[in-house]
């Protein structure tokens, strides 16, 4: 039996999926379910179902763009297959030339939560001013109030990571980072090395 | 090897070591900005290049670099200096171990971020401003264009002319009124002050009053007023000098 090919389905869920595709194309940053539901004037649960449809349509190997769940929302990106061609046309200015100092500062802010320049200097043992200025300029961190109970003026400015940071590092959210307690190797070994140095030192 | 001439190329400074120390001592360079580990590496490389162990240079370098480290530590932990000084040796070692552990974890987290960045190198997505900005919520109350038009019209109207009359205020001489009142008193023994002033400007009335006070002071007239703000009656003084006698010449300006 011959079936008529129907390019555009009139199924309401399908129509919602197409609306979501349109919203994600015009958005400049990831949109979460609540934002998509508000714009499409739809129930969030139906939006999630429709997002699964979109996700199936736009995936590696099937389309040139991919729907990804990143930085607490949904966004389109180019497929990895097309990365080389994209690289010939575009630079990646945000992450280009991120120094070791910048990565350590980013890690401190991502793991320790909003922190000020003096706190960052304390962790790394080097003043953080120029590194923080560079990260601010790249948009990877942003100001997050001041130190003190009520955020009154006078306390040091604190910094947090931005959704762009999560997007650049491909994180759905900060909770996807490994636990800090699981890093740093054997603490006992470090202590015993310190102890050995102390014992060699003349009293 | 001359330690003081050790060439450095740091983020915060480029030049010989002795210039760096001079700048730090003159407080023109924050010790906190100086990466001491880089200086140690530069010295070790310089030492390796000479292919002999220069103990004098090593000793001098140790003294200089430890002084720099102390300055830097004081700069970084100024508020903690007292707190740390009170720690016993074991507690201080524990505190040091705790900080080193924390830094080691952060270093490892930074390495993970670097790995992740490398793994995500082939992910391209749109950055920067989108062709469409999100629609902002409009929170203003409903506005009436007619009201705005009225407000603008009132701003566009020609302002009223400001009077500059007070800048041209001229005071007549007091003597003019002295003569005038003496002339009246030659004709009549008394007169009503307000009646005499009718039709005069406020400035002329003020000068006339000064003339009245002057005549009273000279004993030429007597004044009567039933109560405050009641009409002032001016009468020739009993036994006064003949009207027309010269009074002391003065003007409203000198009063």
C-alpha cells in the first residue's frame, strides 16, 4: 500500500516541538523548561515531552545541529562532525589562552562558591587581581554581591561562575563537577612529607 | 653568577632582580603580585647554565628570596599575622598542611577543567548578542499621552519676563524731605505723615521716614501715634529752632 509522505505533522505535540525549535534558534543563551513553557504558553510537562522529540531530531549523526542540555537549560550547538569547518570560520575567544593561573582561579570560584579577591589570593598564594579582571572580561565569572551579612558596601566584591562558564566547559550545572573532597590525592602522604621536612630542620 | 643581575620575566615585572627588590622596597610593586616560584626557577636555570655549583650565589639568593617571601606573606596575610603567631609549632604545621591540601585540590580541579576544555574543543555554539534580545517585562503603569503632551507643552512655553525694576531703584536725598516737611510746618503747626506721603513710591516713603526721624532727633518736631500702625501726627516742637535751620546732611545710603 502506498502512503502519502507528510512532511509537516499536524500532531499538537509535534507543533509544540517546532515552536521550541524556533525559540531555541532565536535565544542567545540556554533556555530552561520554565522559560520555554512561558514563551510557548504550554504546560511544562508537555514541553519536556516535546523537548525529547526535538532532542531525537537534532542529535549527532542525524543533523548538523544538536540539542544539548547545558548550563541549566537547553541550547543548540553545532555537531562535532562539523567542528573542523566551524573552526575555519570562527575563533573560540572565551577559552583561547586560558592560563594555569586562570584555570586555578576558575576552579576556586566554581568549587568554593562566590569568593572575593583576598580569598582567592589566600588559596593560591598570589594576588588574583589581573586574573580576575581577565576572567570577568571573558564573561566566565561575574560579580555576586559583597562580603558581609547584608551585602552592604565596603566588603570585598565576590565573584561567581556564569552560565557561559558551564556552557564552555560543557556542564549541565556546577553539580556535575567531581567533589572537591575526592581530589588532591593522599592527604596523609602530604602531611608525612611535611613532618619529615620539619624533623630535618635544626631545632 | 651575579644574583642581583638575574634577569626575570614575570607577569608583574620584567628586568633584573635587584630592580625588582628596589621596587618592592619602595612600595612601587606589590609583593603579592610577584610569583616567587618563577624567580626560583629563573635562578635554578641560570645556575644550571653555569655548570658549576656557585655556593656564594646560592647563599645570597636564599637570603634575598626569603626576605621577599616574608614581605609577600605579610602582604597576603596581614590580618592573620597575629592569629598565626599565636599558634604552636604543631598547630602551625597543621594549618600549613590544611592550606597545602586545599591548594592541591584546587590545582587538581584546575587540571580537570583543562582536560574538560580540551575534550569540548569541538563543541561550537552561538556566542555574544543574539539577533533578538529577550523581551523585557514592562512594569510601568498605563500612561496617558495627553498628560505627557501637556507636560511638554508647559515646558515649551515662553517663560514670563522677569522684572529688573529693583535694579534701577534710586533713593532721593533725605534733604529733599527735610526741606519739604519744614515748608509744611511753616504753613501749618501739624500734619498727618501718611497724608503727606500719598502718591510716593515705597523708596521715597522710606527716605521720608528717615527725614522725619532726623527732624525729631534735632528737636524740630514732635511725633504722636495713638498705637502701633495708627496714623503718625507730626507737630512743630514747642520752642523749636526756626524752621529752615540747616540739619545735618545725610542720605538714605549713609543711614
